[in-house]
C-alpha cells in the first residue's frame, strides 16, 4: 500500500468516494424542502443532531450506551478468550463441548432481553450482562478454532522443547490465535451494538435506544432520525476503532505476503464470514 | 513472528473454521476417541451443563423468575407442543424471517456477483457498503414504526435490511475470488460474458455465496425475534415477553430454547445444503 504513488492513491480515493458523495448529495437534494412528516429535510436532521448533542442530553445518552458496550465487550473478551484458550488446547474438551457451544451460539440473545430486564431491572448492570452474553459466543468459538487451527507442528515443537506452559501460552498459542480472536471480536462488536439498542429500547431511562424510542413515540421525527444517524455513526466509529487496534496488534500478520495471489485488498472487513 | 506456516487469513471462505471440519471427519492425531465415545462425551457435557443449571437455579442465587430450573423449563414443552399458540408463534417468526431472507438473497446475490465481477463497481461501492453494513438495523425500528407502522411488512423489511449485506458482501467476495490466471485465460480466449459468468464466476463464487446465505439465515431469525420483542407483532419474541410479564418464567425460557433450536437447525440445514451443493469441490471447506 505504502509503495503506491500519491496520484494512484488519490485515484483510488476518488473511485471509492464518488458513490457515497453522490448518495449524500441525492439524499440532501431529494429531501430539501421536503414537507413530508416522516421524511424531514436531511439538513434538519443534522441540525437537530447537532443541537441535541450541544444542548440536549444526547451526550449523556451516548456515554451511557458506549460505557455499556465497552464493559460488556470487555467482559466477553476476557471470559471468551480465557475459556477459548483452555478449550482449544484440550482436544477432548473441545470435541465434547462442540455441539453445546454451537447450540448456545445459535440461540438469539435478544430473546433473553425481556427475561433479564424484567427480572433484574432497567439499570446498566443487566444491559452489560446481556451485551456480554451475546458477544461471548463469537469470541469463544473463534478463539477455540484459532487455537485449534495453529499448525500442529508448531505445537509439537513447543511441546518437544518443553517450553513452559506459561511461555507457550503467551508466545505461541495466543499470538497464533489472535487473528481469529480479532475476527470474533469484530463480529461480537456488531452484536453488542444491536443488544445495546434492543435492551435500551426495551427498558431504560437513558441511552441512545431510549432516545430514539422516546422521540419516535412522541412523533418527534427529526429527533428520531438524528438518534438513528448517531447510532449508525457509533457503529461505524467503533468498527473503525477496532480495525485500528487490530492493525496495531496484528501488523505482523497482515504484512505477511499472501501465499496465494488473491484479490485481498479488503481482508479485514470480510471476516464476518468467519461465523 | 509468523507462527503458522499456512496462510490462515480469517476471510478466505475455503479456510473457514478448520476446527469444525476436523472434529468430525479427520482424526489423524493419535489418541482420538471413537465416534461413539465422542457422542457419549458430548451427551455428558450437555448433562453436566444441565446439572449446573439446575444447581444454580436451586441455590436461588437469582430469583426463580430470572432463572427457572431446567426441569421446569423442559416440563413446559409437552403442554406447549399441544398448544396452537406455540405453533402460531413459531410460524409467525419463521414467516417474517424467511420472507426477509429470501428477499435479501434475491437482491444481494446478483448485485454482489455483478459488482464483484467488475473491479470498478466493487471499488465504488466499497465505502458505502462498509458504512451501511456496520449500521445496526434494529436501530431503524422506531423510524420504521413511524413510517410503516407495526405490521408484518415492517418486520420483513427489517429482516431484509439486516440480511442483505452479508449476502451481498459474500457474493461479491466470491466473484472476486476468480484467480487472475483464470481471468486472463478467459480474456485471451475471448470467452463470452454470459458463458464466463455461468461456467467460471458462478461456480467459483458458490462457496462464498453459501457462507453468506448461512450467515444471513441465522441473522434473519435473530432480527425477527428482536423486532417481536420490541413491538407488539406476534411471534416467539412476543411470546417471551408475554410469558415473562405474566410471571411464567419457565414458559419464557421454553420459548427461548425453541428459538435456539430453530437457529441450530438452520445451521445444520445450511451446512447440509452446502455440502450437497458443493460436492464437486474438494472438501477443503465444508464444515
């Protein structure tokens, strides 16, 4: 990437940007002067968003939602990676738990939302629990398959040299599984955002989900759109942040020349294919 | 720090989940248990988890309304199976999920294949799709409630929007997976476009397309239930809310287990379909 000339870089940027810019322009033009109740002018929506952020309580909502996502995801990562390393290392355990974990992952966590929130309350604790519960499975399963996918020769070499388990874990198993772990976290992030929204719409005094619900049921259409747009920005921003973290941690992995020459210009964003 | 010698890029569809492939079909390592032993082990694990669940419920760490015991939950099923409401709810959820899923496939697969075939189209749509894809579709619910109202069409639309991106992206990725050598060969032989599409692009994209469809199938049920939880639309999600609000936590859990069973069967079914469809392919990726 870095070897490309600035001109080529500009060209590629232009190629990628024209359609989004066109879409935004069309959106702005099509809704300009719109008198439709449900589709206010896009400029109005943006102005509302700006106003709510500066003067309304939207920043508080945003922080509440962000905090829940961060804590839930962190909890799921710690538990998922920890358990995944153990299960992935012990072959018998991995095979024995296989169907059970598949079933757990296939269970839609959103169905737990009413049960948990109705019994444990509308505070942030149950929401963090729900986010962690939903995010756990992709991280856990990807860690297991990441550990298991490490070349057996690498494993046997580490065993053959009697490398102590602690060193083996930190220098062989964890780095080897890290690409897959990150793929799992990426999937988990999108689940976490969905669960954040659902749990806040279902029952919450604060949060972005609550904001759009309240605005919507109060027929405050620009506010509803503004909140929805903010959630979109949040989702995209978090995924970009995660990609940045991945590049920092996994530079060594992505800089390796791909063995097979495949069109791999976008390997990162594709890995939802994993789960 | 290159640990493994093989290139395990997380994305290439043919390297997907090596673990799953291995645990059933290819036991080369010494000391692996036989099939029957493995099955016993898996059953034992399920039993162990049920026992832990029962112990947790009996210990009353959390109230019985938050976590009823497994006996109470599974005891609901004989009654539910005879109840038309149960089957109606399952039908409603599946109806919304399947309709949205099919619509997403009909839109996403051709669009993905076409944009994947032409580099310019892929580049142009990249950023837009990246932004739209990371959008949590369920957040559109309040807007949709305003615009479309609380109707089954609304549920289908939300499912469609949630499913179309994985399908589209995997189809696009599949169409791009034609190796340059083959692409250049087609160019130099001037293979007609339609023939090229049918005989080269479509077959090489199929594995990736199937992955996309499998992803979308799971998503469709998840989103349908999510919509039902948050609105008054009938379905499994709605029944969970009803049961829990009525204090019948065991029934709510029974519906959740049902949802899990549906998701699990969809997984098994799509794996089966994938294996049947891709039988011509060397079994590098079926799982």
